[in-house]
């Protein structure tokens, strides 16, 4: 669950994400991972979560924006593993 993290890290930069953004990230991660067998394994969930964190740090915090990022990450995972 992403909301447990109060800060997101980039090398040399510490950016605090709003509670709304963290909640949106959680929702999008869960919705996206439902498309994976058994809700996704740890590595798959982590891959998508890392993409969501990067997007949020870049200012993309709405459900729509994060959903696009998560779907792209999911498509990349499927292409890489399939």
C-alpha cells in the first residue's frame, strides 16, 4: 500500500506527497493490479508503484493521470513477460 509512505524518494530529493495523491495512487495501483493473476506478484506491483511515484513526483496526481501511467506500466510488464 502506497499511502503508508509519507515521503517519496528521488536521488538527492525528498518530496512529500499529499494525502489525496497517496490515496489516488493506492486506488490506481489496486485497480490496475486486479488485471494481473492473483492481483500481481510483489515485483509487478512494485514496478507499477515505482512508476506511480515517479509520476506523482512530476506533478501528475489525478486519478486520470495516474491511471494512464499505471496502464502503460502494466502494458510494459505484459510485453516484457509475455
